[in-house]
């Protein structure tokens, strides 16, 4: 039981990071109905932003960690808005396939630009705060890094829910998701809402990049590919377009992956996520919390 609970803690910590990335996927899909495959590379930019911002500080502290986190989120939010303005907005109204190919192209551009700017070799992420292990009853151990992941993810999730459900821009986002034409007719600035959505989702990816780099401190320009794909699986598992579903899907994928890593099947830990994707598409394509929608032709 002790080993089970320890693996559960580790899995929830990893799943919280997947959840932050998955939220970006699900927000963009909820508003525009397409998958932003460049999102995983914004996650990578967040990690490298934290790498360079962390080197500006001379000592480790909680305040330093928060400053690096918000700095990386700001950089990634700006990058997300620029990507939407330059790459996706000119294609609005085009076919889904055209936008999908563009998203893949933006992803490759960010990866190769990252190798050119940051270098292809892995870099060691700086320690933002002192690492401490805390002993819990039942011989369980939780680290300060895991506590930071849980606290940050919960705070950002509640903040996101507040923005979406209790603010004017959140109301506009929901209106645009429901019916873009009707939203424009009642005076909603669609361009501004879409840019805000990209910025907000990219900021969450930046936060995920920082938390991932803190727990797995070797970063490189291709680091976003696999976590990004798993986060996409998490978004589909929870019900893409559903914010609580994305968080739940991330937790499930993280827990499953961690438990598999502790068995003889550990070699297949990455394949398990895609097996889950196949199963969910076969038996519950709307996801755990999603609902099937009838589209009129």
C-alpha cells in the first residue's frame, strides 16, 4: 500500500504538468475547433525562458521561482498571440486541413529555431528554490518540487475557471465557442477574444514548461514533442473543449504512466498513452466529461 500511494503521488505530480499543457489545447479547440500542434513547442519555449531568467538571479528563493514562472508565462503568452496573429488569423475561414498543416509547420519552425538559438545539446535547468523532501505517514515522501507543481496547477486551474466563468472576456470566449456568427453580431470583438485565448493557453504551457524543467531538469529544443502529444491525449481523454476534462485527463495519463513505469512493462510507458487514445476514440469518442454534438450540414 505504501508503494502504491507513493506512485500515486508521483503520478499526480506528472499528471498536473500534463493537465496544464492540455488546458491550452482544449481552450483553442473550444473556441476555434482546431488543434494547435505548435502548443507543445510553446511549452519548450517556456522551459528555455525559465532557463535564461533563472540565471539572472544570484540566490534560490520562493520569490525567485515565482518571478521566473510569471516571466516565462508572459513570454509564452506573447509568443502565442504573435503565432495566432501571423500564422492562423490569415487562414481563418480556410479548410481545417490547411490550418492543421500550418500548425505543424509552426511547430517545426519553433523546434528548428530553438536548435539554432539555444543549441541542440541538452542544458541543465537551474534550481529555482531549495529542494527538500518531506516525510509523510506511512513511509511516504513528497518533494518541494512536487508541492510546487500541485500548488501552481491548482492555482492556475482555479484562476482559469474564474476567468472563463466570471469575467466579461470569459463570457465572450464561451459565446464565441457556442456560435461565432452570433457572437460577432452582438458586438464581440472576435479577433481580440481569439488572441486572448491563444495568449492564455500559451501562458499555461509556459507554466507547464517551468514545472516540467524543475522536476526533469535536462531541457532541449525537442523536449516538447512527447509531453505535448501526451497532453493532447489527455485533452481528448477528458473531452476536448472541456476545461475540467483536460485537467482530469492529464491526471489520469500521469498516474497510468507512472504506474506502468513501476512494472515490467516500463519500456512501454510512452506507448500506453497512445493506447489509451485509441481506446477512448473507439469506445467513448467524446471523452470522459465531453458530450457528443450533432453538427448540421
